[in-house]
C-alpha cells in the first residue's frame, strides 16, 4: 500500500470500493507498529478507533457520511478526548483520563474522522525539539538521529512517516509550524481565536492555538473549515463566519491562474547570520517562483526582530506560571504520598511531577510577575507586543502576504541543544512573530537539502485571511509539482 497524501484520494478509492475505512485503519495500525522506534504515539486508540471506523464505513454505505469520512487523524497529547487518557507528555498527568472532549475533537467526530491515538509532544507543549517529553524524544523519520521539532513533534512525524493521514497540534510560539518544517509537512497556525481552545490543556492562553499538520493544502483547508467557528465554551473564539476554504481551493483550481498578490519579504530574516545557507537559497528560489507566477515581491525592513523572542518568553512564561498553578497534588495529577504537611505536599508533588524545562518556565514566569519586577518585565513586554502588532498591521495594510523562514536551521541532532535554553529559545526567532500578533501563518515544504533533511518557508497574512495563505500555498505547491515532474 502506498502513502496516501490527501483525503480526496482516499475518498475516491472508498467510493470505487477499492478501500474501506476499517481496511485503511488496519494499514495505519501496521505502520505504527513498524515505526514504533520513532516514538510518535504516546497511546494508540485501537478499540475506539476500530469502532469509529466501522461506524463511518456503515454511514458511507448508506450515503450519510460527513466531510471527513476516510480521514484517520492523530491528536496531540494535550487535547482532551472523553474517556481517553491525556497527559501533556508529563509525569504530572500520568494516567489521567479526561471526563470530556475538547470542542475540536467533537467537531472531528461529528464529521466522521477516525481518531487513531494521542501523539507525543514536549511536556505541557514547552519545547522546540520534543526532547522535554516524559516519554522520551520523537525521532525525525528523515534521519533518526535528528529531532522532530516541537512541541508538536509526534504530530509532525506521524504525518511524515505515514502513521495517519493528518494530525492536530497546538501552536503557542511555532509548535505546529516548526515541527512541520523539520518533517517536510504543511503546518497551519490559524488566526488566534479562529478555533476553540476548550478542552486543550493550557500553556499560555493568549497565544495557544490549535493547528493542523497535513500532507496537502486541501486537507488543511477542509480541517480548518470543520474546526473553526464560534463555541459557547470558549469566549475568546471569534464569531466571524467560517469560510468555505476547501471549496475556494477547488474553485481556484477550475479558474486556473490566481490573481496576483503583493508579497513582502522580511529583509532582516533572510540577512540573519543564524540562517542556514540551504534554507536561505531555497527561500530565494521560492521567491523567484512566486514572481514567475505573477506576484509582486518586495523586500521590507522589520527592525523589531531582536525584541520578538524576549517579549514572547516573558509573556508566555508569565501565563504558564499562572496556568500551571492548578497542578498541586491535591485536585488531580501526580501526588507525593510521603509528604508530612500540605505545604510539603505541594512542593514535593510539583517537584516530582514537572520536568526541568517546565520548572524553568514556571520560575521565570513567577519572577516576571513578582511585585518588584512586574513593571520592568511583564508590563514592558506587553508594550513591546503592542508595538510589534501595530507594525505588522501597518505592513499588512500594504501587502497580502509576508514571507520569512520558519526555522534558522534544518532539524538538529537529538541532544545537541537541549542543555542550552538560550539556543533553544532563539530557534523560535522566526515563528513567534505570528504568535505575538495573533495572525495566521503556514509552513510549506521546499524539498530537502543534500543530507535529505526537509527545508521550509513561512507565509503570514492579516487576521482571518487564512484563505489567502491556503490559496497561495496550494497554487505554489501545485506549480512546483509540475516543474519537478
């Protein structure tokens, strides 16, 4: 059986009776077994997925199936699914069974997707390499000595290694886009508030956003269509109508040429000394291709680049300190059984339950929120965030799309950077811009370097302009395929 790259392909084969949903699920189960060494899954839902597959096939046979019938999807291990374990890849939540489902899970099931399992991630989504997971690092399928990226590393590798068709991740500062880039997949972070966060274990609430990792832009579009939209359980979700993203791609395909876009390239990102030469060259080639497709490309200056990472880490650690205070050994989660007092119970439970990186971020966040430092750090970072947002909004008034790298380097070696938090944090330099400003961004693959490691480029657009990103990515990748063939 060959790798399926899109839902449309699977649905056609099911329609032709050449494939069934239970048969497809069995194929993915075998794939997972053969690729256990990649450590992508924390748990495979053998029983519930098989029951779902049977049910979906019955609905297909009656012609009553939903939009996602035939999609086998994995969910990051920080997304709740009723009566299934969820741990955020942390000892703190080991063995915890969710009493309810996240809104995104309910919407997937309502449209007949089959949820195959929960995917490994950095602990509480804190990390950029999937090495902080309590269950060990995820290995990149392109080279098992390299990281998968993080925090949604399991989600990216599951799609990369053909362990499921697509996956849900969460993106706080690049946690969908960076692993997608390291694994040669398409990673979409929608506008903040486009998709409900209800039932997603919180890290930094004003940044967290559910995103998708897929092999095709069409699948990213149909997933966004299903997942987006107002939710009574999440007051931060936008009530703006949800576009027919998937149909718009199909319509654009029948019309042929796309209307020209004004594209800005962030000059400083390509001139950065940290940027790998292969990534730079592949992005320059992509820029030439965009020009050849009739788009206008202009280099623009963004002089706030040096402030992105400091502002991001001050704000997200502050929010993490607040969000993770609930894990105290009393209500649920890991509890120390030897504590002699309540105070000791809190201290020992948290010290044992959290890993090093999570502790580091809680301490940082508690520090920046403390009485003597609140104005100097947290307040200042909020002002910087406002400046960055205003500058981006001004830029997006003149341009449809902004181009930058996703990551400074291709996937690095497992163990190479984990002991140097500063190096790890600076790897987020190109992704946190979209996170600080809440705009949508997509990582799209640009082939591999000479060592076979995937390279990628990032496209960003104004708030709720996901259709711009999807359409541009779709026509760009289609044209590339034709050129390569």
